[in-house]
């Protein structure tokens, strides 16, 4: 992307820390919002899975060499994500167009949202607990749920392999019984876990179960580096195989987008450099009959960026966004821009840029998701 001259003339940056994002099982990750203001007073919002100090360093590097923003291919790419998204927001406001129009052409006005249900597999078998959690999401209007079952596939000696197979199948079957035949379901088993114990044979058996239960995709069934086994799996099963959320480098996504190891790739625009690289990867993937569904367990600004990106998806390609109704998505913005409609879809904002606005009252009061130990940092140029 070439940013117009006026969008790169940043006069002020405001780094806005958030409370850490809960990834379950006691794991939290830092997330930070960014607001850039040009010398003409145009503002742009960005978000990154990085802390305030990392974002401050990224801003200093950008101020010195703006042309290198999208050329960095190391860990600095993550804080750069916030800068890139904010510059797109500014560009949209200058052009008085939503980002989806700048990325090509808006193909969709509404995007199906899926919720991720994070739960340990042992709790999924407790009477009433699992169904209550699922019903809570369907009552909010969701028509699609991804099960993220911690412990799924992690077996101990309390059961034989055959008993574990039956146990896991029972959980999946029970889920389908709860939601009915017309509901969209997916399964994430966290194969990127360094202690992931299983191999191709287990993944294939599980994929066949998911086929029978009409799940849409099987996420991270193998270790991220097991590309040959991923390729075998995509050929051996009818269910879509997905992954890639832990990668951040362009070269890794280019390999996934041009290979045969996945049916769906899942980059996170707040980790892998922003809208510029994720749009390039989405275009490349679609040209090779591979879908891109962004990893969205991040922030309200990240979701706003995902909606603009996915609005460019042509008809006939898979199109969804991940939406978790937590304070990271509900608190930061004005006017509740992510309300679900009767079809479980979110209307893509039509305003210029991202089409959303910060809730500055909450920032000033340090309330809700902004109530954290770190303070807002303001930098002037």
C-alpha cells in the first residue's frame, strides 16, 4: 500500500492500553489501541497484540523511516499492525470512503459472526453446564459457534484410546443435538500447543466424526509445522481444515496461501502487520481456491478491520468473522456497532475508514476495559 502524503504526516499518537485479553486456561495477552492524528486533524484507529512499550518503539521507527512499515519481517511486525490499520482508517476518512471500498470493492453489507465457546472438555460432560453455555450464545443471536475445547485430544491413562474416542465423539454429538441440524459448528483443538500429543491418524479419525456431524471446519488438528500431514488430511476428508493463527510473517502465509495444506487460513490482522498484508494474503489465497477467515480474538478495532476486509469477499467464498461479546469488543467504541441481526450477521459500518469511533469518555474515566495499570501515552511529532 502507498499511503497518501497527507495520511503519513502524523502529528500526534495516542497509545491506549487495554486490560489483557483472556485466552483461557489462565493465559492472557497484551493488547493496545492506537490513535494517530495528522497535521490536518484527521484521526485513525489501530490495534495490536502488543504492549504500550512495543508500540512506542514501533512508532519511533515509523517516524524515522515510514517506508519500512510493511517491509519488516520479524517480531516488530506485530506492533506495526496498529500503525498500518490506523493509516488505512485515515486514508478512508480523507477519501470519504469505507476501507472496504479502498481495498477493492465492497461485495457484502453483512458478515456472519461466529462465537468461540472456550471450555475444558471435562466440563463439557457435566450435566447442564455445556448446554447452558451454548444456549447463552444462541440467545444472543449467534447462528455459528466454534468449540474451543481445552483438553480435547489430550489423553491420560484414565481411559483406553477407544474410550477416549467415544468420549470425544459424545461431546461433539451432544453439541449437534443441542443446536440442531441447521446450525453452523466448528472445532478448534489447539494443535499449535507445544505439547500437542497427537498425529495424523488421530486427526483423520476426528475429521471423519466431524464430517458425519456436519461441522464446517476442523481447526489446528496438527502441529503448525506438520505441513505434509496437513496436506494428506485435506485430501482425505471432506471437512475444511484450517489453521495459521500463530504465524505472523508474510512468507509463512504465502506458503499456506499457495499450497494444499489448508482449506482455510486464519491470520490475525492485529498480529501480522495490519490490513495491508492480510488483504494481500486473502487475495492470493482466494486465487488458489483457499478461503481466509481472520482470527478475531482481539479487540473492537481489530473486529472493525476484519469486517472491512471480509466485506470484499466475492460471492461463493466462505465469509465469516469471529466475534466474542466481551468488554474488549463492547467497551472501546461508541454506538454498539457490532449488533447481531436476525440472521446472526453484523452490518459492516458504512462510514469513512473503519466507520467506528472511540468511546473517549471511558478512556478518560479509565473505566471498563480501560481500567488497567498502564496509562495512556501521548506522543507529539
